[in-house]
C-alpha cells in the first residue's frame, strides 16, 4: 500500500494517516485536551535541555546569546538571540554534544502573551485493540520510545524522543493523531504558571510581609506566602475578625466596603462609634489595616481583605470587668477571631480567675461552641513572657537586679501568642520570647522598649543603639493629616503589634475555607504549617541565642516557626474535606417563579422540603434569577435548624441575569451546615436592599450528599 505522506515521512506504510492537520500547518498546531491550538514561533527565543547542567557555561561561549535564563523549574534553558540569528544558532545548538534536546519557543495565537516550551515527552493513547507489537511499530519509526504506562488509562503511554527522532514533539504528535490506532497524542508542554492573585492596591508592592521577590533588606521567604493563600480564598464576609484597640478611623477607605464593618462598639465611651478621639490614638487604625484592609484598588491590603471587621475600642485599662466585657462582647457579636495588639504596662502580670475565665469562655463557647481564635502580641521588651532576667542599665534605673517577667495573656493556654520576625527572617530585636510563643510573624526591627506607669515608654536596658536592619510595615493610618503620617498610610509601623494582626488575618482565611475548625485546631494548623526560620546570631541586647528549635520543633524566639498563610489555608481546606462519607445523593427543585419585592428587608423565601432521613455531608445550591440591578440583592440559605449561610452578598453590580452554583469549594461558609439533619424545610431567602429595581427568582435546586 502506498503512503500518502511525503517521502521523508517516518510513518510506516502499514499505518496510513486518516486525520489531523495538513502538512502545511503540521508544526503550527498543538493537540491539547481534544482541541487543536494554533501556535507561532517566538522569533528571538529557543530552549535547550542539557545533558549536564555544568555544560551551560561552555555552551554559552559557543552560542554567544543576548540573554540566558532557566525555565520549566530549571529543566530547560531559554536562550535569547536576534531574530536574524535564531535559526543558525538553534542549528548550532543541536550539533553540540552537551545538548540533549533543543526547540523553538512558541506562543499561542489566541493568547500571544502565553509562551509554550516543548519537552521531549508525548503522551499517546492507543485504541484498546492496538497490540503491543503495533504500538512499537508506530512509535519506533518516529523516534519515540515508551517511558512508562499512564496509570489509570488503558493502552496509554508516556513516550520520549530518542536520538532517532527527526521532528519536534508538535509535528510528531500531529502525525500520530492522524492514525486510526491513536486516540490522543499530546506533547508535554511547559507554560509558565498564572500569576498568583496580586492586588492592584497602589501600596501593595511595598507590603513585603505579604509577598515579595527579594531586594534590599529582604530575605527569601520572609513573607507569609499571602498571594498563594489568596488563590484559595481572600476571606469571607461570614468570618468576623474583631480587633480590640485604641480606636479606628472608620472613614479610611481601607477599613470600608460593602458589609465590611459589623457591630462596632466603643467600650470607653459606651456607644457604637469606636473612632479615635485623642491625638495619639493611632494604633488601632494601623493594626486593623494589617488584618483586614480591604482590597479596593487603592492604598494597602490586609491579610484577610474579604473578612468582616468588628472594631472594638477598648477602655485603655485592664481590670476584671474590662476583660470580661471585651471578650464577652466580641463573642456575642459574632467574632470568629479576636486580635489583641496590647499588653499590660507591667513586667509581671498574672491573670485573675475572672480574666482567665473570660478568655477561656470566648475560646471554648464562642462561635457556637467551636471557640473564638484569640491572638495576642507577645510584647516588645525583648524579655521572656515568663521568666527571670538580671536587669541592669535601665533608664531612670526603672528595673534592676533579678526581675520576674510574666505576661498572663501570652501564657494563657487558649491564647496564640505571637512574636516578631524581620524582613531578613531574623528575630526582631524587641520581640518577647519564651516557651509559650505559638508562632512568629513578620514585623519591623527596632530597639526593645516598654511602657511603664509614671515612667512612660522607655528603652529596656541595656539600651540598643546600633543600627538594626529590616523594613517597616506598610499599613493604614488615620486620615486628614492625623496619625503617624499625613499621607493616610504609614511605612514605619511595627512591633509585635504588627505581627499579631497578621496571624489574626491568617486565622480568618483558614476559617473562611473551613468554618468548622475549632479554635484549638486553628492553633494546631498554624503551628504545624509554620516555616522553621533560623537565627543563629545572639540578640544585640542580652547576647542570648534562642533562634533554633528543640525536639518538639519549638523555638523560644519563633515558637513553632513563622506563619505560612498558604500552607495553613491549604491544610485547613484539606481538613474540611477529610473523613466525609456520602452514602446517598438527592436533588430537589423549586421551579415556581417568585417576584422579588423592591426594597423590602424581609425579602422572599422559596422552600424545598426534604423528606429523606440522614445527615448533611455535602451540599450544592443552584440558583437562577433575573433582576434589573443584581447588586441590590443578597441570597441566604436557611437550613431546617434555622442555621443561615450567606450565599451571595451585594457584589453582583449591574448584571441583570444570574445563574450560579454554590458549593463547599466556592462558598466555604456552607461547611457550617455539615453535620446538620437533612429532613425539613430548606429555604432560599432573597432580599432586595435598595429601591427602584425589580426582578424574579426563576428557580433553584438543592443537592444534598447524605451520610
């Protein structure tokens, strides 16, 4: 039989082509996921895979490129040359003994910014009836050899180009796909990963503690991997982070947003307006920005920009009633996380029974029995949160001789005590330390200090006067010229006051993907996923070396390590889906359209009744509605028990048609309904919050996985 291939085709005559791209475009089409994607060559780039990485320098001398860089996680080397020299240089590279594979770089015609790098692999799936002998008879003439079978798919192999191959993987895959015996032929391509979510807020690039790519005073990994965490969640409005401090400038754009501020309270002035009053009440605004700063395209962004914010202005004093009121109010107002960037103005402060109990109650009874996550700053004196130091050389001889140190809040068993690390991944000189530290988080670097009654804020002794490298924290500041800086933002904030809200924000992200976590589980995940940063140097004040870890994995300086937002959120999400068993799946629909009344707070309820017995282990809600301005609407699912989950806030803007599926992955707050009894009336509540626009709920369905 005569082949219809050109005379130089390596295909044997026994397997005539039946489909696939024409020869004229055989090098311009990529087989991918059942589609054919058109590509074009990048005119100034090619790649090589070297036999030995050490050969790179010698090859560079031969090829004389304009630039060289590693791509594909170091598997390939990308060479930049002039357009005129591309083909001769690539040909020269292919002649070198050190080069195992060389190829053009391509870009997708539909997405020209997406560059595609070829590897030597092609995945080939043959029809079930194709014999092993036939497989070899097809692959070998093309210069392909089998690496290994692809587990889970019959007659499917990962192949690689051998020295006998005379065409690149794109062309070979296209020749293979023409054959009746071949179902799939896909070259293994390398495409750079999509950029992790990166806010557009104009000061975000300065917020090194969230993410950075290196620079002056920046060590690799000194940030918290926020961008990777944000690819999972940026926080849910259903998770409330309470920040207790001296006052909050609620006019600041980064402390605002639709549904952002919930149930504010001023414990000092006994009202619901926790604004700063005195000139020096700047602390709370900066702290809040680090935890929950809104992603709005301007200014800064917090660790958990999507979470809600419960501002609590404190009295400025600590007694039993104040602590009971603070944690009681936070718990009653729905706080999931309580951030406390303050400590007693005393070197020795054990908690009373009432204070201890107030914290314990919030940590065990809050959040419907799952417990509020309570986070405290360790303090800025470079002293143990519990221990004795022989003090000397304090200003005004404020402390002298063997002195006991105790921060009762930091050592409370239900508190996550946070120390501070620097942009260089070292201990912040001021950071308190000890066996009760849970984790560290980024902050600035500065000399140790402490506020003492009647003395004021003074350096701890002996005073540290040397220059301390490290960057400050960039966060929100009071507006209209008040605060630390007249620009509405500060880049010099720091102390464990900064590291505390960073951890609070991470806890908020964790609860956004898994609201069923207990407070103790949040602590456990934070500790087990933390980065084990090391600081072998003595601290510049006391000469101590506590920057390593014991057999338990604990460091007096860093606790169980520097918090890693991505690892913590990933672990929290993984736990959400672990150990759930579904034995039955049911779906019910309500297809009766209902008009949505304009601007009525009670809204409408549409009901689906479930009669099957069982416990909810999974659920999915599909909603279809029309409205003249969808941004007016909120959608809430109400379980038979009365438990409510906000499915959709007022974020849909000017859209007029909406068809959406809400699941545990898209709406993690639905995890709060796992374990609920299934039977009874399930309601979808739709509320129109603004006048003039009207619409209709067309239909909705409820799918339950029962255990």
